[in-house]
């Protein structure tokens, strides 16, 4: 559906919904992205467009650059890039090589980053300067903090390439707005050549016309397409899904439209083949809408297992555990601080690799990704950022919060009744305060951090060996001061305790009814006039069961979700230590830890009060299923609550 027509249809549909819109959210599983709020409205540009004026700072030098600074050149290449984008990372070295070559021939080049440092701290000015120095950018790399320049250029993704020619009039005229070449990060069969961009630059510098037929620039959704092609070549069939969700004035969410996309039959460079579905309450189209939602849920269930659960908790913590045991003695204060949060994690990960995420194991056999599951998880890991794993940064990155210095947590939630965020922030603040008091007791100055050889060796191994694939990332803490150590330890404890509790112990209560949360899809959406469409119209239940997880796989999923959602009889919860008061002889840390435990008990009572508040529709609502996953305490068994110290199941 054309986006303009979709917009008109959405407006008409919004009129039929009681209440007032306070926002639109987008959930995108084209490349395994999390929910995010749209931020930039693009005006779009066409060939012949005149380069807009700008004045932007260069973080590396402090110089302010303007369009006029490039007027002496016959052509100008403007690139919108950033530090964290997988596409940009994939092309960085080749971008440097290409621009160095053409700058010698007279081409002017400028790169601009318009990403918000609030949502992506690694794209902030400090890290931009480091990136420019690390890769030896021969061009100025400018920071568009307000994003106004991006809007003026119509830039909506990274990287975007604009080639302008000088035609005697001011300013430059756009002659090329397209891709670097046909290569993609997840398709090594096509080498990086810069062919498309090079041909355009060659023609401009030689005074020739640039063909108006140009391949479109990169779309983020293309990241997942090689996996879609592989998956759809098996018995499993699926789509990249994108959902527009309406945030109503009572705080609840309502899906407005679902876009199902699949790769173009010829090549990814032709863009996706997409269709948009909207809510219908009667007839066969209501069944089609139900199927569209099922494809979204299948993607969500698979993303949850491979990314939210396995990658973002179990897998990423392992290097920290290994480095701790190699470099921090058992009497080292940081070893003592982190030890409870490592309990049984290596053991459960070994079991997972033998049963869950192994070849032909439960995940490969019963979830969407099949044989490509771990490969997909590894692909997502390339964009994992440790410094964004703390809850405040995570909420900012996903666009569900904005910075607010006046609030206790220094941010404002865009969905005020968001149980995970509201409850989680209370837990995060308590963890951070406990860690801050502990670290400041043992380290009286930043110099003490630098001079701690065990700590420095520990951190060096985490970055360069444990997470070696990301060792060149500029966002890693340098571990030179107490602020960095406090944040790093708080993030680790958060991941091992509250984050894992939130994504793990609700799996059976929320996902155990497989009909409502299928893990696999076996047929694509039926087309009008087909036998499958006729079956949907006559016997939807039969058609639905043929589409989703088969019976035996559903029984396996149900069993494993129940096992994973249970607490062990010897579970140790946040704010508890099985050594009692014997873990340290220092009285101040002991008293601080007791305060931490008392604070968690207070928070639990606060959460109980929230769940009894009937005005909070996302907690109370028609189902009356309170959000209890972040209650710190629990009993043994299947309780849908409790925050263990560590990832032990």
C-alpha cells in the first residue's frame, strides 16, 4: 500500500477509536529491532534538489563547517553516517578508501551524523571524534544535534549518499542519491566495491550526465532478508513484520497496521515486496488480520528466545564471569561484589548448549529460525552495546523515554503506565545506589581504579578477549574512574538479576498458551482466489492450526517454557547472600547491603500497591493479570515473580 494511502486510511481508522492519540509506536522485526518511536519526518528529495545551507561543528577539531566551505570544488559528496549502524561499520574502511581516492581528483566530501546521543550514546560527539581518528577519516565528520540538517536533506537512514555537482549556480545540484554498491553485511557473496557511487562520481568529475535510474539507498529492513530467504526455503515460512501501535490516552496500546514484507524475488537491491493489513472485525478479512498478528507474534517469540533471553543475558555475561575468575582474587572487592550474580550461570549455559541452542536442539526444532537460529543471534550481537544495557539507556535507545533532569531517574517515560519500565527503574536505582556506596568505600579516588592491576587486567580481558569481536568499539568504558566502574558493575548486576528475571520467569504464564503465542509459521499469507484463502473463509481454525506451530512442537515448547519459568528450592534472590554476614569483615559495606535489602522490600510493597490500582490499565485491565515479574522475592516453583541474583535457569 502506498504510504500516503496508508496514512489516509489510518486517519480514518483513528476517528473510529474512542480516546485521544498521544503517540504512535513502531515494532519492527525486519532486522530484529526492538520497539522504537519514530523521530524524524523526512521531506524526501529528488534529482535536481539544491543542497541546503548548514553550519555544523566537527567534534574532532571543534571547527564549524558550512556549505560555503566546499564551493571551490566541482562536486560535493554528502554522507549521512553514524558510529553504530551495522551498514556503516561494514563499509567504513571502503568509504575511507573511496573518498581518499576521489578527494585527490577534486571531490569535496563531508560526513554528517544526526543520531541522538540520548538514544545512541556511542554516536555522541566524543565518540564521533574517536571514530574519525581511529579510521583516519580524510573528510570532516560533523554533528547535527538538532537533526534539522537531516530533515533538510531528507535523510532517513544510514548510510545515505548524496552527490552534488557545481553548475555555476549556488548552491550545488543533486545528481545522485543512491547506494554504495550491491554488497550487504550479511551477504559475503557480493564483494564491497563502491561501484554505484564511484560511477556517479566519475561521471560528475568528467562532466558527463549521471543516469537518473539509480538503485535505492540502504533500508534497515534489508538486514534480515538473507535469513528470510534461507528460512523460507525450508518448511518454515515467514515475513519481516512491522507494526504501528497506537498509544491511547488511557495508556493502553492498540495495533493499527501490520506490514508483512518478503524479499524481492530478483534481488535485495530491488527492495521488499510488502503488503499492509489493518484491523477488521468481521468476515474473512478479520481472519486475515488475525493471521497477520500471528506472524508478528511468531517473530516476537523467536526474537525473545534468541536475543532478549539467550543473547542479552546468558551469553553476554559469560566473558565477565571468566575474566573475573582469571584476574580478580577471591578477596578482591569487585570479585566479592559480583560473585553472587555469577552463581550457576556457566552450568546452565552448558546445559543450554547441549539441549536448547545446540544443532537440531529444541530452539532449532520448534522455533522460527530453525538451523539459522544461532547464526541470527550472532548477527544481532554485532550491534550489541554493553553501555546501553542499563535500564535508563535501554529505554532511551528504544524511544520509549526521553531525558528529563528533573526526575529522580533523569528520564521521562513516554508510556507512563509501562510496568516493566516503571518497576524496573525502582530496582535499577536501588542497585546503582548499592554499587555506588560499595565502590566508593573501597576506591577513594579515580587514581585507585587506574592503579588496580587486577581490575585493569580483568577489564582488558573482557573487552579484548571475552567480547573480542567488539574490541574496537569506541563505546567501551576505559575503566579509568569510579563513575565507569560503578556503571559497569550496576549494568552487570542488572543483566544477571532483574533483566533476566523479567525476560525469563514470565515465559510460561505469558507464552505457555501456544495458540496465542505460536513459535513457528508454516505457510505464507493466503492470496485471494487460492485454495488456502478459501479454507480460511470456510474453516479458519483448521487453517490457523495448519499455519502455526505443529502439535508435537507445541508440546515441547510448553514443557520447556514451564521448566524455565520455575524457581529452584535453593534460589538466592536480589538483596540476599548465602554467606550471611561472612562475605566481608568491613562493617560499612555490610550495613550498606542491609539497606539495599530493606529498600528492595519497600519497592516490593510499592509494586503491590501499583498492581492494585485499577486506574493503571496495563496492570489491571480486562484480564486482571498484574505485572509481578519484578517483585524481588518469591517462593519455590512457578510463581511469575522473584528476582534471583544470577542467571541460574
